[in-house]
C-alpha cells in the first residue's frame, strides 16, 4: 500500500502508542491521561502551539507550514466506551468496564502520526490544526468544542474527520456526498399504572401490558407515518419493570433511540413517540412520562470538501481502494456539529482483517493496527494537497 514512506518507517511507534492508549481507556470528558499523552507527544514533535482544556479534555495542536497560506482542521476522537473488554489481548484494557471498542485509540494515533510527520517536514503552506476531541460517544464533545469557539480560536477553511470501519476491507476508503450518518434522539418512557396482586389484576392497572402495546404501536411510526422513500428508525432497546411472578408492578421503564436524516422525519418520529406513548397509556388508564432528547444532528458532508478528501485518499490507497459509499449509515457521530459550523467532510477507512471480525462497540472488537500508517498518510496527504507549498 503506497503510504508515505516516512510514516511507514515509524509504524512500530504508531502501534506502540495505539496499544498504550488501548490499555488505558477513558470515558467521555475524563480523557485526562489520554489528553496528557497527546499534548506530550505534540510537544515532542515540535508542534508550534498546543492548546489544552478546550471542551474540558480536548487538545488542539497548531502546525505551521514553511510558507504562509490557508488553514485546515483534522479531527480525531479520544474517548472509550463503558464496555467490559473480552479480547484477551496482552494490551487489553486495564480499567474493567471501560474499553476502546470503537477504535478511537486508533483515530488518536493516526492523527498523532500525521502531526509527527507534518511537524517534521513542514511541506505545506499555511496552518494545520490537529483537533483531539473528547466525548464522542453520546456526550457531544464535538458540539462542546464548537460552542467553546473552536472555529473562532483556530480559524480554518475546512475541517475533516475519519472513522475506521471494520466491515470494510483493510485499507479501503469510502466517501459520500451529503448525509453519511444519522441524527439521533434518546428516548426514556416511564409508564405508571397501579400495582396489584397478579391474581387480582382488576385491582390494578398493569403497566407491563401497556408497555407491550406501546412497543408494538411504535413500529407503525416508521411503517405508516414516514414516507417510504425516507429513512427512519425507532428502537426500544430496554424494558424493565416488576420483580416477581405474582406481582403487577407500579411502573415500567423503557429506553430507546430514534434515527433520521430529514428534519421532517425527525419531527414525525418525536411526534409519533409522544402521541403513541401518551395515547396508549391514557387509553388503559395509565400515564406515560416521556423524556425525548435529540442528541446528535445528521452528519452531512460538503460535496466539494468530500471530493478533496477522496483525491487525498486515492493518492494514498490507489483508485481501486477508494469507493463511493452507496448508503449512509444510521449510526450517529458528533462530528456532525463541526460540519454544521464549517465546510468539510467525514470519510471511513476499512479495517477488516477477515469476515469474522468483531464490529465496533463489541467487547471483542480491536482496532486493526495495519491501517495506522494508511490513516496517518491520508491526513498528511490531505494537508499537503490542500495547502500546497508550491
Ligand atoms: Ni466511534
């Protein structure tokens, strides 16, 4: 694979950094060690300025080229997930219940590799901002960085993001114009009925029966309210209520998620969840309290920036390994908030070792170290192509 030779030469360093981060995972906004490691490495590389503490644990490195020019941002995420690792690797998480199960250890390492190369070679005109953000997994660290003035403090023309994708062949990039990842909402519904002896249901209002009707009826939002050519998801992922064979409980709690792309569908899903939960609970004489929180907006790629990203990817991986992504995924991503504020693009880098690889967010998932120089070379190439030194 034609990665940048200088980067390929320090592949072993990249692997060691990635495995060190993997051993020491930290949850969102608690990436204190990770941020310290990142800042220390950027200092070692001779990066011109290092700003820490943006969005609590975020770090931005400023690298100036050998000539003046424009500016671009390249972003990696640093946080881990609340998952108990089950890989059995010698560099497995040393913190039980916390795991780099989405490859953000790899993302951080690939951007560090690019920073090392760019600080050493300076073969570009202008400024590269390497952005290490906290709390991508559900806590919107990317949004917090934007709110804390990321783009005012570090003025840039475009911003780029990348995610490893273990479903795609190792070293293959995919790009997409427009929406690439979905908008999300978290749903919490509490059904309050009236507890009773299970053998005397006429004395109670059974919230389990109510919950069952709600779960079934929620399926009609996507199938009957959303226009068939549009995309939407409503999933209930958790139900809890009751403790015994012979007791009708007082309450049932449900948790779920909604996903969509168009604002119209976003409203239809929220309206539908509220209408169905409230209406069905009421029809049984129970009550539904609904906490519906829209968390991430859709990740929407600018076509011109995406074409530039694809050109850089082709220079690294070759034409045959850079493909158009036919459909967006319904996963969520808080790089969406950066793309809503700044022209840019988010692409995927394949990391499959074989067909049986665990997927991201799985306790057996492990980032594929073979793609570290590929991702780092992509970042470095993007900087040199977008900010040409002549
Ligand atoms: Ni991720």
